[in-house]
C-alpha cells in the first residue's frame, strides 16, 4: 500500500440512489454515430474490413479530407423519437451515445471547436434531440467521450518535448472545458463513458483524469464515471497501483465477457461489458457479410450471463449516415424485446445469486428477495437440471424439484422443444442457505 495522489477515491460499491439506479438498469443500448457512418467502411470503391469507425486510419485518409465529411452530414432519415421507441421496445433501460469519437467530430454545438454538428447541413443539436427523446421514454442517457482526438492540433500520443507538454496542457484544458459543457448543458446525463485514454500522454497525466472525475461530480452530483477514464500517479489504468478500482465501475470487458465459472472476482465490484453485433464493428459498416453477425439469442444469452455475474450489458447499434437503423439491428431489438417484455424481472434490479454455476444456464437473484431465478439456455437431453444449493438451503418450491443428496437437487423440465431461454423461479425459505460453518464430512 502506497500513498497515491491520483488513485482510487473510495473502495467498495457505491450505494447512493444514482449508482443503485445505474446498477438496476442492467441492459443498455450503445450508439456509435459520427462522420464515419457516411463512408461506412468503404473509401474510393475499396471496402476495408477493419472497424468502420477507424476507416480514417485504415484507408490512410488525410485529416483535411476526412474532416470535410462534416459538410455531407445530413441524416434525413434521423428520427430521435423512433430510435427511442425501438430502444424502449428492446427493453433497454439506458443508452450511451458517442458525443465525440476519436475523429473529434462533436454531435453537439460545442463552443470549443467548430468541428461540430452546427456546421453541418443538419445544423441542429442531435445530442439534445436524443437526450430528450430517450428520457421521454424513461431511458437514462449516458455520454461516451473519446479523449483521443485525431482532429485537434494539440492532441499528442506521447509527451517527448517541452513543446509537446505545452500543447498537451492546452488540449487537456479543451477536453475538460468540453466535459464541463456537456455536464452543464445536458443536466439529465447520468454517466460518462470515457474512451481513447490508453496513450502515454494520458498515462503521464493521471492528475487530469482525477480532476475530470471530481469536476463532473461537482457539476452533476451523482454522476458516474468508468474506470477507463482513470490513470494513477504511475500511469496505471483502471486498477490503481494499490490494486483498487478507480472510477465507479470497471469497463474493461469490450467484446468479451468474464468466465462464469472462474472470473467470480468481478462480482465484488460494479462493471459493464460492451458488445458489437458483428465481430468488430462499432460504427456503421456497409458490408456485414465480412464477419459473423451475432443472432438475437446469442446476444440475449450475453445479457443474462452478464446479469448473473452482477454486471451491466451495453449492446451496440451503429446507425447509418442517413440516420436509418439497419434491419439486423431492428430485428435484434424486436426479438430481445419480446423476451425482455415477458422475463425482464430476472434481469432488472437482479444480481449475482452466489450459487454454483451449472451448464444448463445462469442464476440471477432479485436484490434482497428469496426467489432464485434459473435462466435455462442448454436444456439437458435428460431434462434434469442439476442444482447444488448452498449448505442448509430449504426450498419452498416443491413442484419439479427432487432432492437426491444433501443440498443436491434435480429439477425436472418437461421434455419438449424450447425456442427461447426458459425461466424457472424457485422460492427458498428466508433464513436458509446461510451455509453451515463446517463442510459435511465427505466419507
Ligand atoms: C485499437 O483497439 C481499439 C481502440 C479503440 C476502440 C474503441 C472502438 O472504436 C469503440 O468506440 C470501443 C468502445 N472503443 C474501445 C476499440 C479497439
């Protein structure tokens, strides 16, 4: 343990109302929308199969050429209310929007750079339209903000000279001014999703990352920041040099999930996984035939998997340059939404149950209740679900449950074809399952 000036500000989970709401939301919609949605991964007739929001670097496009895309940004099919209705139907409780991605183009009329929505043919404040439309549907809105900024002349990947540090100090003031502007002008924002913070220039300025965290929480009491913002005194990111999580939740799971049998350490803190529908496309790409496209049921399993380990799941949508939502994404919203409509109670305000993971699927538990939710994805050919209960558990539910040994049960599922994951609710006696102090002798 060493004294850190810019390390974690507290340990353990936040339990204030704002964080409890963030946690209970569980399922959110990520939206990546910017100038990159106009070319959609294709440049001068050539299709680039790397992530579409990186086309500027994949196709080695000069900044001046890329930036002139601003004069083409005119999403005639954009309808914030329609997007919000679709997200509502999907069962998303929050939405995280890219206010500014690495390209540096801002979806709001910021005072601090001309490279923003007000200088496009569209002109209007897209961020305001989205915040109002989603909030009207009862969906919380969070802001993604990339510190990395390919457009800004004072951005530096590293600090190698006095000139670099003078320029980068100007840049850090620019970014802090933009963040203060976002937190001030859009007062219903709940959380900030920082990205583009992996370069040495940021790692050498951990002080700034703490200053931004403090500023946002001053301007917007209750505001939530992800661990990806933070670097400590020694440039250590996410987890400080004393092993403590920085920020309010861990945001390292990008296009991957913790192993539900082994990575149980994640249940000790708040965390969020973010996921693409194709293998690796966050911004709109014209050609989705280039990789596997996850099905609604694959994605639904990820939602349940994440809730079962006490995390939030952020599913990405990449609207086209004209503001339309592609059919695959519309279908995902409809199919996941249908299941969430009927079974959202095993996701919202649910958490890690602490029961031993079984192959048939996942356990979730409603906070502070005695009901145990079983979400079955893999129905065994025997129809018998193996359940290993914490020592001393007593069940109220009798239907379908067969005790075969101490704390060992089989739940009998009717043998039939199941088209969607099945939910089984088991009631336990309130004071049971506390677990005997001593393990029963094995022989
Ligand atoms: C180089 O590896 C990267 C860098 C940045 C990313 C960005 C994506 O553009 C998207 O915004 C994702 C959330 N973020 C980590 C992804 C992979």
